[in-house]
C-alpha cells in the first residue's frame, strides 16, 4: 500500500496541532502508521514497507528537547514508575510482548508467576501486606480470563490492584482471532473500572485514571486492556507527561459531618455496654485506634482482615468475631447497647441471621440510649446489611482523630461491670479443641504450637511476621489460635474464599516484605490447586515457611455434608502426592511431622531455617468450633461442649443433633 503525499501531509498537520500532548501515529487515516520525528526537522511516516519523509517545524523553539521517542509499552512503563511502582507480577504471552519488553533491564522488578491466577493473587497480597498498589500484567484471551478470580477477590476484599492485559491488534478485534476475548466485557463486573485503550494518546490518561479509581474511596481492582498495535506504536512523547501532577492521585476523602461525630461521641459516652467492631478500613491508622480504645476502655473485636490492628494480647481485645470467631466476641456484640462499627461492612459471616442481630443495641436505639454507629468511607455500605443509627461517611482515621477529644474515660460502675463481663466470657469460652488419641496431632495443635514458639522466642515482636492461608478449616483455625499483634499480618481471601490463593499470597507477601518472616498455613485441598507456584518460591529463593495440613479431605465441606446431608459424602476426599518429595523435587528443604512428641522441634527447625522450607503435618481431621449455623443468631453457637452431640464419636457414627435448612456456602 502506497502512502500518498497528501495523506502524509494531513497526518503531519494533525500531529503538529496535537504535539503539546504527544505525537499521534494513528492520525490522518494512518491507523497503523509509525511517525518518527527527527532532530533535523523532518519526519518519517511509515506504513508497511512504504515510507515518506516530510519537512516539519516541530523542532522549533527547542521543542524537541522535551520530546523522547518511545513505544506505547514504554509509555505505560514510565507511567508506572511515576506512580511509584517497584514490582509487578505477571506471565508472558504473544499479545503482551510489546508491553513487557519495556521492562527488560529496567528497575521495576518483574516477578514471573507459575500461572496468571497466581500472578493476580500475588499482586493482591503485595497490596494487602503494604497498603500500596499491586500490579499484574498478563496476555490476552486465557491470560486475562485466568485473572477473573483474583480480581473478584480483590474487589470483595477491597484491595487496590492494577491489571494490564494484552489484546489482539485493533484491526483483529471482534474477529475471534487467536487468543482474543472481550476482555473488558468479562472484567467489568469484577472491577471498579476498566478500559480498552484504542488510542496511543490516551495511554497516560488511562494509567492515571486507573491509579486514581483504584485508590479512591474503598480500594479495589481496575483493568486496562492494551491492543498489541497500540503498545507497539512509536512516537515522540513530551517528558512533561511523566511529571508528577494531581492526575492519578486518589480523590479527596469525604468531608466529615461534625454534627454526626458529636452525636456519636454523646452516644458512646453515655453507653453502658459499648463495643468496637473494627474492619480492615482501620488498618492504616492503628495508633489513633489504640489511643481511643485505651482512653475509653471499650472492648474491641475485629474481622479477620483487621486482626492485629489492635494487639490481641491486650486485655480489651476480644479477638475475631463471626461464624468461626470467638464466642466471647459474639456474646459481646449481641449484648452491647452501642456497637461502633469502623471500617467494616457487616459481612454475613459476622452477623448471623439478621432478624436476631444486635438485639440490645436495637432496643437501646428505640430508647434513645444507644444504637449502632457505622463509620465507613464507602457510602453504599450504609443500610446495605444493617441500618445504622448514626452513619458517618468519612475516612476512619479522620473520624477517630475528631472523636478522640470528645470521648471520656468512664468512671461509672456499669462500664466497669461490662468490661468485667467481657473478661469472664473470654475466660469461660476460650478457643479449644479435643486432642487426638495416640499422640497424633490436629491442625489447631500445629497452629497453637507455632504461636507458642513465636511468642516465647520473641520472634513475634522482633520480626515482621506475616501469615498467609488458603481457605478452609486451617484458615479459621489460624484466626483462632494465632495471637495477632500488627495490622496487615493476616493475608487471606475473605469474602470470596478462594481455595489455592495461599501459596501465591505468600509469594506476593515475601516479595513485598523481604525481611519479614512469612508463614503459609495451607490445607491439602487448597495447596493442590496452585502448588505449581513452588517454582516461583525457588526461582526467587523466597524464604517462605510453608506448612500443609494434610488430612486428605476437604474437611470443612465434609463436615457440612455430615451435618446437613446425613453423612452422604461426595467430592471431599483428596488424592495427594507425597508432599515432601514434591517439595524436594523443586530443590526445597522439606520434612514431615505426624506426632505430638516431635512437634515442638519440628516447628523450631521450620521457622528458623535460612531459606524456604516445606513442612507436611499429617493431621487428624476435626470440626472447627465455635460455629454459628445458618439461620441462627450470632450468639446461638455450637460450642466445644456440643462437639460430640453434633459430630459423633467417630467418622462412622453421626451425632444426635440434626440440622435443617441450607448448609453454609
């Protein structure tokens, strides 16, 4: 195809008019043309094998001194640098090659995962562990479809994640080309925002917009789809494009309604049985939270994502609440006359059946003596599950800073009695389990022994300890038997409950925090889904301490089939490899423990090894208690004392207690 002089001149005229932003290689009808401006004032316009050289005045007034020729991929790379990105997680592929080529030999660290889903989970863990952006880059078609689960997980858990995907060239889009899929149509429901970039000149805006939306309000994932020809194009781009501006910065947080804050302070000050119910929206401000809790002497309970935001070794900590949370925390919520929910969203796993939720707080609301205060940066959270007495739309840090001077240190007998009652519940309903016979071990026992070693050795205070999990019994038992002391120390899949996320989470966490002691508690079912990511651990010599609790079952689901389906078991037995040999095949140090006598030494060796180490713990299956059954109130729990009645004495003998209704999801 020949390029006419008139078409080329038209392209030049349009390019010059827009040169203040960038030189567009797609103008003048030359969609796939390349425009290269030279310092001598000429420009080469190339389409296929044809080239035209025209005289240009683009170099006058020293304009070329602020221009640099780069590809679209290099534009994206430089925008990431400008936003402070130092690490990306990804996987290569044909459609994304023009983008990832820009990373070659550069100072943004590229982490190659074993699978696109792993790269997404690792990016999310990077964000969870640091509060910074997690970035994942994958190819078109199956590359981006494999990221749907990590994006949905990031959306429901409020994780700031930026995803870039390759796409077939714009001329091939819509033709069912090889590895083509309607990427943005697929990712729209599982992102805060997505965009397919069809214009080279929109690349800087799109990247800025992605970072702005991902971090504004409640964080979440965003996705930019990049056609291969757009990121392959070359142009001279003004250096000013990459200078830090307000573009890309998060939106300003909401202004605080001080009238609502004053109402909240009055309610808290006169409450007789208040409790803080705190979610991950407070992870960025643990200092002011601690100051407020200690000043008011109000007990505090957290969701799983907020564990450690208040040191759980403190007497006022009621630990995690919810379906498998502390019975004492659930009792406190149900008996409180003033629930102060901060950065939390009343997830169904923390409320039980809604008709029976928070009866004392509801009664106090009617009497004008209490109620529910809900502080959240996401305005849509108000009334979605629970209608608050006092909603406050604002950043948790700002509200706590405003509240603190208004709150009083209590001196009344009722408040002292309330704290004492919470301590009594805490003592009487402590987490526990029934030991296995014959010196065999259970998951709870392994996690308890790990916590004991960390506490007694002082590692919990000396090191930045991060704990990652898969999903299942081991996840909830880790919540129960670890004592959490810092925010962002539990890296897990909450709302979506993604089995297999644990190992890639540990990769992202260790990369984000190289000096941290990163521990992975995983179940055999979860681990089997992504154990290929052991190659990433070895590739980068990440000193993750991996523990697989091998009970040869998907035990949590097995329990539900036992309780709700009269023991008709299906699709819950695992066929496992020799996990120790599997880890050793990757060149990793590995060992196995199956008895109580060897457990303490096995834990010490595992946690103090220099590099990555794999431990298989052969455990006896068990039920995770306490448990709030479906259709029950938060304080209508199955407790340890009920274990035999619901679980039976053996796998063959069902318990006496019968369950009706829907099993948990």
